[in-house]
């Protein structure tokens, strides 16, 4: 269960990329991609937050920004109350060093094979973080810790696995090594960027269970990025976490896992719910959106950014951008949360 | 109730489009099987979902239908294609030229990752023209049909035909490729993980559109995937692959509600889904065997909670569980009692009564 103390605080984060037009458009202006557009979020100790949404919604950029791998173009990222980029730039007088922050905020990628050095044995890959965190450990002590952790994640006999190279492991084993390497840094937050998407369906639950088991032992928080609501639900519901649904750079709805699944408020959360296959064999019906393809993030729709596809959109949705409303357990960016909004009097959008 | 559950047409099992008999693919001088004596039919006008984890042989099954196994694999057995008009064709006896004609015209195939199927330097429209002319089809008529297909797939025909592949999103490319695979009106569409590289919303949208295309054009489809829930609402039947052959084949409802093989039941229970109480999802211990060391007897026995001496020593044959439902397991009946499905209480009465009739 999440603690009371905020580890990371994101305030009004913007990440805008300048996208130079291709050579074909002579003298074309550069375009701005608004990958993240005004997100505020607090991440607590032992917290679990799943960010879900379709490709291009900004979830990976937001995740990387939250752990200091991406500098925001607006807003601030605070680690235990201190602005990490001010520390990086040496603008503040503090004992916290950039290296400590980098060590506290770790990542595991979708493709573990690519993130593990192919020329080094596991024992050497896993010694590196131990050396950084605890330079005084003897070789023997390091080995013991590595063996213990490998056993803990089910890679036995550990002494045998420790001598292998990454290519001698299955995808699931590689991902467990990537998790071990991140955990040995004693991080406060681990960003799991589609970390289970490449695994076979039957291995995903196992990997998620392992991550959650180790969360307690290592006292860490997770930011879990996924396009799959059922995985996000599994991961967050087991740990008292939250699901944040992202759409075109903004958080459309965020709340506790079961509330998001059982009682979604935002029309886009409903769309993701529709997109999540189940075994009920009920006909889920037609695509519940007016358009299948996501709009170009270079030119996001005016007003509510979902209005071009939203099945509930009305004329009022073109006029203004909805604020974030409180709805029971969730925060929701949609006019439908305001009973008195002019939305209810305005004509439906049908195109 | 009946109107909201997926309607199951009874595809005509007397009228198979493709019949595989003892189809096997071997490497290394015939010693390691990556497709192991598969006999199954694809019925006309059905969607059959072939479900398997990586390394189960599911792609080999797809490729064997078009005799397009990558070298140095060797395909043996019989692959018979029955056109709706004309004589049956033994696919493995065809010449290279005959095979070229069969592919796309009669049986077309869509793989994961449209990027590698399109030539990056050629506009999408040109791909349609070349495909049509390579098969001596009428270009104008064909392009008119292509436009209709693109529209069916929620694409703007002009924009797509005039674009280079990279100018389209992954989801658009994959839909354009599906349109291309249908432009010659093949009898059978074989799809191997056609949506796996896309996000879930796009995958589900494409599945929904395929369902509409299937109704509109009366298609027959083989859909290969690792994701059982994804295909459950589209497929009439499911074939579950384990260790290079199907271990269970049956109508989708029966498989989902009352699977008769321990592996299928474990697979269903290990798959995160929004229906199951989250406490009850359980991973399958162990992993699939590699082609070089498939266990003796039933290949699933090292992971199976019901395995006994018989399972370890001799390989189970298919038994008929009910009409059109077969399982390669000695203890399929016990499996139903002893391996509970963790989402069944949410399925309603249909689940508890369904299956055995
Ligand atoms: S504000 Fe309007 S367009 Fe936006 S999500 Fe709500 S109903 Fe849909
Ligand atoms: S035959 Fe035996 S080992 Fe194989 S699945 Fe059935 S019970 Fe399990």
C-alpha cells in the first residue's frame, strides 16, 4: 500500500518537441509536437501508478520525464520536494546530488535483450549497480547478494545462471535480470515501460507478481506503462494503486484501479474498456468512436482534445478545454461531470 | 441473452477449404519437428483462431497452408486446397509458378508488421496496381474494389493510395495491407499475428472491422495469435497449439467455457482479463519445450498436474469430447473437474450448462 510521503511530484508538466519539417517542404516552419501537455501528478512511497493509452498518447514521454530521463519544456519535477532540474543545473544549494537522483529513479524497458550488455555475464551485469550503491562490498559479498536475488526471482541454480550471458536466457529471464539490476540500485521509483508487453501472455502474470512481491522487500514505487487495461488493472489492483488514462498528452481520467474499471467516467476510458478483450463472448459491439485513428499530435483538436472521436461529443466540446473535475473517486477531464454545464444544452457532434 | 452472445454459424465441416493431413515441418535432417503431424480442416466461411505461445509452432501451421516454410525447413504430409469450384489441389505438388498464382488469388496471407510487406519506395496505390496486374486482373475494377475495401476499413481511399507506407501510422498500414490481401477476392485469408505490433485499441478496432468484412464478403479466415481473449469474439472455432501441434480444437464457446485439455485451462487461467477476480490468475509453471527435447509421451506432462504413468510413456491420441470438439488428453474429463476456470462464475448460466450437449 502506498505511504503518505510524496517521492515525486509533477507539476503542470509540458514536453513539447520541435519537429523539423521534412526536406520536401522548403522553408516549412518547424512543427511542435505536444507529447505531454499540462500534467500534474504525485507519486507516493510504495505507490503504483499505471499509465495507459494508445500509441502516441504521451505515456512513455510522461514516464521518462517523471524519472528524469526527459527534460520537460514546462512545469517542474520534484524529488522529495526539490526540483531535479535545478539540481542538475546547479541552481540550488542542496546536499542532494544529481547522481543520487539518477540512482533513485530506475527504468526497465520493453526489450530487456537490448538493455543488457551482450558481452558480459550476469554476475558482472549485476555487480555494477551493487558497486555504485555500496562501493565497500567485497567480491564475495557481492556474489552472495547476487545469488540470493537470482534465487529470489526463480533463476536457479543461481551459480549457474550468474555465469550466463544475456543471449543464453529466455525473454522472461532477461526481463527478470533487468528487474534485478534496477532493484539493486535501491531505487525509490522504477519506471516499467511496457516491460511485460513482449512476454507471452501466460508469463505476464508471473512477471507482475514478481515485481509486486519485490516491491515490499525493496520499498519502491512503480510507474507502469501499458496499452493494456487488463494488465494495468492486475498490476494496480494488487497494490492499492491508481490507473491514469492518457489521451494526447493529458490525463483524461485517473483514479483507484477498481473504480476505473467498474465505474469509468471519461468517454475515452470507456473506449479503452471496450478495447480490452474479455472471455464473456458477449458481442462488444461496434467501435465506440467516431474515428479509429488518433489525430496528429502536431495539430491537436481545439476544445476538448477528444472531441473529434468522442461518441458523446457536443458542440460545446469544440469551444473549450474541460478542466479536471472530481467525480467520486476519480479526476475526470470531461464536461459531462458538471451537471450545469452548457454542454447538456448544446447539439451533438455527428461528423 | 441469445441475441447478445456471439452467434455461431455452423461452418460446413463437409466442405473444407483446406485439409491438412499429417503435415510436419522438420529441420536438421528430419530430426527436430517444428510442426508435428498436424491433421485439421479449415471449414468454408469460418474463422478459426490458432492460439499458441511463442515457440508452439503456430506460424509454421500458417505457412504450411501456402507451402511457404522458410528454408531450410522441410514440409511433408498433405496440404489439400479445395476451391469452391473445380478440382481439389495438392498444394505440395504445385510448381513454383502455380504456387505464385495460388498465393494472393486463392489464399492470401497477412503477417505482423506491415512495414516489411510494403516496398518503402512505392506508393500504396502502386502496390494494389502491381498485385492486380501480376495476377492478370482488371486494374480499374480492382482499384474500385480496393477503394471499397479501404473505406470498409475506415480509411480514406485517396489519401491512402497516394501515400508512401511511412506516411501512414502502423494501424493504417496494417489495414491497408488487409485491403491488399483481399483485393483479389481470395477464398482464404491467413493472418499471422496481424495486429500484434499495434496497441490494444487499434487491435480491437481491426478485429471488429474484420468481423464486418467477414459478414460482408463471406470470408474464410485463419487467425494466428498468442492472445486468446483477443480472438474469442471473432473466431467460430479455436485450435490450441502446444509443442508443435494442436492439443485441443473446438467451438469457441466450448473452449472458453468448458475446455477439455489441462493446458488450455491453465492458459485461460493465466491470462489477465477484466472478468476474472484478480486473486485467481495463476501463471503456468515451467516453459514450452524446444523442438530438440520434446518430452516423451504427452509433451505437456512435465507441467501437467494430472500427469500419470500413462501420460509419461505414451502420446495421447485425439479423443472426441463432443461434436466438433477434440482433445489430445487421456484425462480431459478429470481436467474439467480438477482445474477450475477462474472466471467461470462471471459467465452466467451458459457456462455451467454449456459444453457437453
Ligand atoms: S468534454 Fe466532450 S468531447 Fe471531451 S470527453 Fe467529454 S463529452 Fe467527449
Ligand atoms: S495426457 Fe496426461 S499429461 Fe497430457 S495433458 Fe492430459 S493429463 Fe496432462
